[in-house]
C-alpha cells in the first residue's frame, strides 16, 4: 500500500484512457498512472504486459470494461489475473 501512496504523491497526473490513441500516447509519455475507461476482457492481458514493460500503474473502471461484470465474480477474476 505504501508503494501506491508514494506513486500517487510523486505522480499527480492520471491519464484517462478512452481509446487506443489515448493509450499509445500515454505509453510514450511520462505519465505513470493510467485509468482505463475502455477495453474488454480479451485485451486486458496484453494491456497489463505492455504497461509493465513501460513501468505504468493501471486502474480499470469495471463499468466500462466489456465482458467483466461488476459483481463479486468479476472482481475475483481480475484479482486472479493480477489486473
């Protein structure tokens, strides 16, 4: 938890990712925290891998991620996938 607090203290800007263009732009720039307002269950693993390569911290708005319910099972699925 301390690592997250440090990350937020050092990086006050969070990029809102609404589409592929936003995503590619954020990967190539200094922003360290990405908040996904798009995506689907099929591309989450690829996103996670790419963001790890670029040392980005990701958050998902599960209401906007296609294929994942906002129920207990959806949260468990994301936790098991380390997303």
